[in-house]
C-alpha cells in the first residue's frame, strides 16, 4: 500500500464544532444526490468528514455509504490541492450506490470547487 493513499486519523473531521463551522461558513458545491462543503484550513494536509442527513436508512446502509465515501476520497486524494477541510454529504437515492458512482460524484464536486490539481485517476479508469 502506498503511504500517501492511506486515510489517516489526522485527516478526519469528527468534532461537532468543526462540522458546524463548515456547514455555516464553508463554501459549497452540489450535484444531484451530493454536496461538498469546503474551507481552507492552513494545514499541510486535507481533512474530511462524511456526515449523513437525518433519516439516512438503517445502520447497515449508513455504514456502507460512509465506506464508499471514504474509499472514493482515498482514491482521489493524491490529486487534490492541499490545505482544505471538507464535508462530503451524500443523500439517499433509490438506486444502489457503487464505488464508481460515488467516486464520480466526489470527483465532479471537487472539480466544481476547484480542488483538483490534475486529471483524476477515477476519470482515467472509467
């Protein structure tokens, strides 16, 4: 495993105050089924959180959704500009989410936000 592709503990946003601040003050971009909130963090790495809206399925569906989101971030993170806090918010949909659809959502949101520094690996594999 390449060390730069790991999703480390320091990259996670978990504190309620930080999440509220991103929702309140962060820039946002959205597409059908997902939103990305982001703010500069003045650190040498990105931090990200994966909150889910209230009423998002049962525990199995929530855990599956977060796993897909974390993996899509881990897959794309080497291609992102550094120094941002982000929240990747996914809404429930009637169709079953796949890794490729989640990766495409995350990539599109990052492109709209101007966070991608080069062509994404996901884009090359599709």
